[in-house]
C-alpha cells in the first residue's frame, strides 16, 4: 500500500510540475489574482461592499474573489492537480481549481458583465462549461463543438452577461469522464439585482455539490473508469465526519442549494423541518408549483434550491436517503453473516490474510465503535461520533444546527444541543400495557374460522401456484 501511495504521489507531483512549468510568470501579470485556497473548513462568506445581496456559504469551501475592470467583474480560475483531505487523515489526489476540489464558488449579480480567465495547469487539455447559463454559443465551453480545447499551459478567456438569477455549476466539457471523476467542478450563484417575486430574501444561504469517487483502500487516486460502483460519496469532496455542520439561528429563513455531478440520483432528506423546492438550474419554481417536502430527489446533472424556516431548535440530520451513500468505503461482495456463528473463524483467517475483516453476525453496528485494522489512507465504513456515542455514518451526511442564541451572521459551530428535560427518548423500566391484537373476521368462504390467505386470492388456494 505504501509503495502505491508513493507512486500516486510521484505521478501527481510530476503532472503538477510539468503543467506549472508551461505557464510563465509574465503570462499571469495582466490577469486577476489567481487566489489559492487549500483549507477544507468552511470559509466565511464573501460579502459585497454595497450590501446588495446576502452572500452564499460554500460548505467546506470558499468564494472566488474578483476585481472590477471598467465595469466588468473579472475572475481567474486555474485548473490544476490538487490534494483534497476528504476527512481527517484521508487525503485523495484530485484535479480541481485554485488549489481545491471542488473549485471556488463564483458569485455574481443578475446583469453583471463577467470575464473569466481560465489557466490550464493540468497535464492535458481542458475547457469550462458554464452549466445552466444563458450565454453566446461560443462561450458554452464544449471542446471541439463551440471552441478549441485549452491546451496545457495556456489561458483562455470567457466573457458574457449573467442574464438570469439562480443556482448553476461549472465543470469541464473535455475528457469529461476523467476530469469530473478526478473532482473538476464548482458552483456558480447569480443573485437577483432587485427584489424578485419568486426569490425570497434569506438569512442563511448554503451550497454544495454531490460527487462520487472510487478510491481503493490504501490508495490516494480515484479510479476514473468506474461507472457505478463508487465507494466514496461526498458533499463538496468531503465525507462525514469531515463535512461541516450547517449552523443557523432559530427563526432564520434558510436556503440550501444542491448540485449533483455523480452518476446516480440522491434523495436529500432533512429532519425536523419541511422545505419547498424553490428553484432549479432552469430558474425559480412558480409558487403555484411548490409543495412541502422533507425529501427531494436530485437527479444527475441537476440543481435543487431548498427553502425553509428553521423553527425547531436542535441538531437535525441532513443526508442522502440511500443508505449506502452514508457509509464509507465498503466491498460490494462481502457476504451477509447475520445469524451465522463464526466465532473464532475470523482470527484463524487473519493468520493467513492479516487484513481480513468479517461482518458481524448481529449486524454492522459494532463497526461504528470498534477500531478496525485498515490500510493507510483508508476511510472507515462507519464512523463519526455524536454526543451520545457512535453515529455509524459516513459519506453524504451532516447536521443542521438550529440555535436560539446563534447571532445573526455567525456561522460558527455552536457545539451539541442540550435537550430540555423530558424531551429525549429514554429507557422504560415500568410495566408494559398488554398489547391489543386484531381479531380475525369469521370465515365466509367455507374455510375454517381464522384462515389467513394471501391478498388477492379470493379464496382460491391455487391462485399463487403459477407466480
């Protein structure tokens, strides 16, 4: 495993050196600053000087600074190899933008003229597609169709007007399967310039992208040819417990923007609150087409904008409702051992295969608490700890923390919630009431009283023989 990690690091380092060497310092001199960011913690929002909008908070990410040049808002994206710490101690070689995967969030206002310089420090060509934007055809970023590819070491410029407010993404449209599988993606938020009839002002505005990777235990580089059997399910290339909590004040109107760049759908579920889907990458949803939900499905290539009032104090889970998407790396061929007595067998096998791991005969809950021997740089399958013990989660899971004493504009983690006395589930030690059981209706088909039939048999005993 160590030899493989050294090889991965060498390849990534060589690619970085080759690509960087082809971009000269003078070439950067006339461009906006290519801001870099490597921290995996959630950065403070980048507030506008004129206070024209409430800025978005990128979960475990940051917002790209810009400069104004004769009325044009200029940004500089640098496509390059990066190392992302997906959870404490679990680092993965990726490709991204400006030192991070996903890249920084681009935040503008409806009607802004934007100019985006894209410098390619990758070992191969690339482009950037501005997913969901209305723009001139030649700015759409599809290599070979709307523009030449951006060669390694070169800088291209995109320029257009942000014509409509909403939640969008950016990602390559060049060697797309490889580059997106390596983590090349980012979010784009366009705020309305004036009060919009379909976009309510909010006090808290969060965004993150869903991504999936296939990283073998002990390795550091995703397998880019994987179609479906991914084992690392992430929000903004972080996995629980590495995903920061969403910290809000009681009574705040909250918006969560979610984009999906994986190869499957994700039903995003919020505990303790109802929300409405107020927008997609197609724009705001008409109010007559909205309804309350606690789960919404985000399909491949889609954006969903969720609005709700944080009116229940506490620590509320928010997660993908596909159970295997809230777990870490696991084998798809591990047999189920529930009810099988294999006491003593695992130790005998480990004498031959030191890294052998067997599922429990009563379920997998013990794996959330025990220290399993794992190869270096391997994300555990079930991990994370809450105020009452192991959370037994991983992957696409976080916590919405609602507090009455959270100050306006304060996004810091308030710690775990202290539940008022008498408001928590607890062990019952008193007498139990006698359970009432339903009585069976008397038979009307000539069968003995109390006969139980399968639904839909209409009294015909042979009705299921051919199913």
